[in-house]
């Protein structure tokens, strides 16, 4: 069997494997893909909230913010990372677009790896809270802008953590 079909020696995945050490190029490619998808997902979430179509999902999103804060206060890093990952997944679900949800699902493993770096977690929690406020207000444009800032800041933090970029 060709090596490309056997997949990673650690997890056996043939695509989307996060086991290999991230290169600067891989990190850049991943963020180039994630940025527009995350921005669109948050815009759609705000649209649905603005149309009063998603009160239960909005409550679940709020609960994830609370879980991240609680985990951070208790020093439970794994639980905090899980809450951050679930926060982004809930935004996608809140957006209500199954194609976008399937596409974003392919990035979930890498998202967990990057959040697992746990660099500047207070800043990331604050940005999540800001994104939530704009989603809850149904403001698509401010939601998109705050998400764009969050993704770009996340990229900067990841590059600094992985490669010592300043």
C-alpha cells in the first residue's frame, strides 16, 4: 500500500493529522483557511440570533464562556481548552449551515492543538466574550470584525508560541 494511504504512524489519519510538528507554512495555511470560515460562521450565528431563531443555542454558547472562566479559575487547563474548542464549534452550530459545519469539523483536531498551547488564555477568553456580546446583539458586522481580530490574534500567538516570532 502506498505510504500516502497508510496515513500518520501515530494516528493513521491520511488527512488533517495534527501529530506531525507544525511548520510555519502549515500554520499559515491552516489560519488562511480557518479565518474566512470562522468569520462567516460567526456572522451567520449573529444573523440567526437577530432573527430570534436560536435562543437555546445562544444559551449554550454563554454556558461555554462560563465553563472556560471556571476552568481557568480552577487551573484546569484541559477543561479550559475543551471549552474554547466547544465555543467555536457552538458558533458554527448556531450559524445553522450544514456545509460550513462539515467543513469546520475537518479543522477541529488542529483547533484543539492550537488551543492546547494555552498561550495568552486571558486574552482569548476576553475575545470570546466580545464575540459573544456581538452575536447576542445580532450584530453581524461587529461579530465578523471581532472574530477576524480573534483569529488573527490567535495566529500571532500560535506563531510566537511555536516559532518564537515576535
